[in-house]
């Protein structure tokens, strides 16, 4: 039969003892801390929900600004292309008149 000092050095025995200790202490700790943890958890969840709502608002505003910028850039590009095309047609018309 193994002696106590030999068992104490065994990793398996040590890990089993730690597991049993955790299995016993966690329910006791949860029962003891529950009245204090619940309000704290509610506060954390409440803050998280408020942050989520604010983030959604900011994201919507950023989305609107980006849509406006994209529309402005598209209008600029369209105007530049039309101007370039008009200049090309004008150059072609002058070339036809000269030639």
C-alpha cells in the first residue's frame, strides 16, 4: 500500500484533490455570493445593452454619412465623365471640320 508522502507527490492524486476541492467550493461560493453577484451582473448587462444601443445609433449615423459621401463622389465622377466625353466629342467635331 502506498504511503501518504508518496501519494502526495503523485500528480494524479493532487489533481483529483484539486478537482474535488473545486467541486465542493464552487457551489458554496455561488450560494454565498449570489445576492451580491446578481445586482452586479444586472448592472453589467444594463451597461452592455446601453453601449450596444449607442453603438447601433453611431453606426447608423456613420452609414448615412458614408451614403452621402458615396452619392457625392458618384455625382462628381459622373460630371467628370460627362465633361470628358463632351470634350472628346468637341475635339472630334473640330477634327472632322478641319479634315
